[in-house]
């Protein structure tokens, strides 16, 4: 008999006995491993919270009680227990089940998440709204120790303690974010986990106090203060308690009996509580336990061996970035690498081994990373901050105020620009051109192939003094498009294919699409040029002159939203230069949040594939 097959909602879960819950946990793990081995997804983080999620749904009454999952990639068990198990074959696919909590998908998903360190702020908002409305339900934030490096967490906790609002914060402590955690907070939590005096004495002393008979309010208050005094004596400076949040733990996050017992006790406490739970990332799958970083986000794999079924991409843009950084660092001793908890994801792993003293992992703290880089640049170093496009959004103010206002030589290496696919709306990198290209003093580049990325990095580090950003996509490097003008120089652009009257201008890797489109147009007798602008901002004055003198039709192609992107910036430049007699069309994503799906599926849906672009261009040419 399978218990999992009979779970259609959390109400079914409550019918099970404790021993049956342990069996259910094992069944969920087996389901997750087998299902994710076929679809891909976030494996290790989900295996680590199976018991915790079961205990939460067993003790609380969701969706009346609200669960907010920080980041949200660990919510698969939550989705299984809330009636979505049959949708896992479509996980992270176009039109399928989201890999993150999504309120449009289920009433059990109380708040949409995707980026880290947001859950406590959102939870206190829900809790305060509950109180203002005179309603009665629980609000629970589940946040990992990796997310505790984000500054938003402390802004939130400052307000939680001030207002003394009833709220449960569950700290899921697995000692990992994507890579291993770093910094003082990681060290602090490690001390809480392992303080030998505390762990050895707490159980016996608390049991002694808890076993004393109830003799009245005054005496009970004295006993409670005595317990608190012992806690402070054994583990001094408990930060959470000093912020007005009652700290409980640490407890074993895989012991269902203990989890249920503790959660049932804390859920009736009318104050902010932080429950510290120790879990193991990858729990129950040997390969993931040994290497949780490799099994954080996976493609389809062989369950027995853990080996990926898809052939590994030979070279990615992240790989080229990492290799080039090593070469540049060998010649330029002022070069410093910065990462926000993603040395492996951004290609800096090899750099960190060769130059450990010249790389700084600041944890999940993109805002700090930017201003920290500004401080380094102010002192004569050349910091290169490698960051995913979707996460760079968090540091917009720091880019404007702390870097560009002072014209500091900080290099932003923007990975995962454009469509990233399966992670969906919260991770698509389609806004960076819009929010960066209008910042004064910032130079913004986009390479179309690996050689151009290498040269742009050299240009950014050794031949520029301004703030400079280079954006490049997820996945394998382009080998189809070659640069005619190989050297990147100030405001240089590259004419990939020389034509006349028609200019197809493609941003970065959209050059592949532009060239395919041009080939189709050539079969119809047209002779389009294909141009790589290289400089997205400022746009090359020479390119403006080229367009003014040689072309009647101008088509731009970019993997960014249309508003504020390269196309709209180019139109603005043409107008400012009093160039009006042109037919212009911008191919870009609409001003919308783009759903999950493969790059090919999404480009086709939004008419950014070569076939659709060709049809639209041909129609415009025929009507002119």
C-alpha cells in the first residue's frame, strides 16, 4: 500500500499516524528522485525538507495558515502534499508546473517567490494585515541559512521584533546556498549548531524545569527567566533574541516526532518565533548528499549513477568568462573577482583555486557586492562582479549611486542574460538592457560569440576606465558567427554581412537569428546587411552615421523587453540626430513577465525566431 497515492490534500495527511508519516517521507523522496531524474529541477534542496514540509502541513491548516517559502525552489514536497503530484511530469516545462511557489497555480501558494531573502518581509506583511483585519491564522516563513546573508532579512527582522507580531520563522539550516555558505552569519549559525555546552546541557536542564508542577503565574515566570538565563550563559549574544524574536532550537529537521511536537507548541505562542531546524541537503540520495552543489539544479539523470543523461555542453559563456578571467588576472595584478554565493555558477571556480586571495564571495548580497566593488575600485583595484542578470536587478541603486555617479572602474559580468528557460518569470534575464542602458557613465556591451566575449573582457579590464557591463546568455557558445572586425575598440561595431538598403541589427547572440533571417530574405532577392552593434550604450556615433547614409529599413533584434531596450534607444538616437526618413521595427519581448519554457519555445511564441522575423520583415518590405 502506498500512502503517497492517497494524499490529495493536507487533510489526507492528518489521517496518518506518526509511523505512517515516516513511510510517507520515504515515498516522497523516492518520487522526487525518480521524477526529477526525468524532468530535471532542484533536487538536493527538496530532499532536505521532506520531513519539515510534512510536519508543517500536519500541524497547520493550509491554505488558511500561510506558508512563504524563501527562494521557493524547495517547495516540491509542499506541491505534492497540496494535490499537484500528477503535474510533476510537466515540471518547469512550457505550460507545466512551476518550479517555484505560484499563487496563480494553487491557493496553497500564499506568496510568489524566486529570489532569496524575501520571505520574512512578505510574512510580516501578511501577519500585520491579518491583525489589522482582526483575523486569526498563522503565518510561517521558511528561510534557508544561505538566504540569511541577504540584507533584506535584517531589515525585516528589525521590524518583526519591534512590533512583536505573531509570526513563525523556520530557519532551514543545511549549511548551503547553491555553493557552500560563507561569511560571519554562516560562522554564527555553525556555533549555534555545535555549541557543546549548550547542546549537552539544554536538554537535561529544560526537561528538569518543564517537569516541575505548575504552581502559579509568578513562579512560572521565574522558571521561564531561569531557562532564558541558562540559554544566554551557555550561548552568549543570541542575536535573534536581542532583536525581540524568541529563538528555539536547534532541532533535528529529519525527526518527525520532534518536529511535530515543537511546531505544535510554538504555533500557539503569541509572539515572533525563530525555530532553528538542522537539515541535510540531498537527504536520502547518496550522490546528492555527497555533492549537494552538483545536485542543486539538475537536468535529467541516471538514478543509479547520478550521471546526467544529456551530453554536457562543451563550452558555455560562463566557462569562457572564467577562463578569460584567469588569463587576465595572470597579467593584471589589480584584477579582483566578486561573486554573490555563485562561484561555480558564474565560472569562477577555477579562478578561486588559482587566486584565492583575489576572489571575494560575499554570500547572497548583491547590493553589498556592488558597493564593495565600488570601494575596491576607489582604491585602484579593478573588481569584476560576476552575477546573473535576474539577481543584478536587486542592486540597481548601488549601481547608479555608488558606482556610476563616481565613474568608478567596476566591471559587471552579467551571466544568464536573455531567456533562461525552465525557471520562468522570476529568473528571465530580459530587463538588464532596459535598466542599465540609461544610466550615465555606464558602458554596456553584448558579445555575439566566444571570441568577442574574450576581447570585451580584455577591453573592459585593460582598455576602459569607466563603469562597464558585459551581458551574455546561459548555455553553449555560438560558433556559427564570426567577427569581421575582430578587435573591440571604442564604439566599434561589426558588419557581419554587408548588404544595402536593409539593416538587420542584432544584439549579442541574437546574431545567429539575424543571419538566418538574412539568408531567407536573400532567397527572395533582398540584400540585407547584418550588423552587430557591440556597444548597446552609448550607441556608436559611427553606427548612427552608417544607418543615416546607407539604409532605408532598420530592424533591431534583441532578447530583452522592448521598452527601454536597444531598439528603443536606437530610435531615440536617430530622432535626436534628426534622422526621420527611415522605416524602423524593433523585435523584442513584450513588456511582460515571460513564463517558463525552453529558449526555442519562447522565442517562437513571441515571434523572435528567424522564421517569424523573416515573415514580418518581408511583409513590411512588401508594403513599403
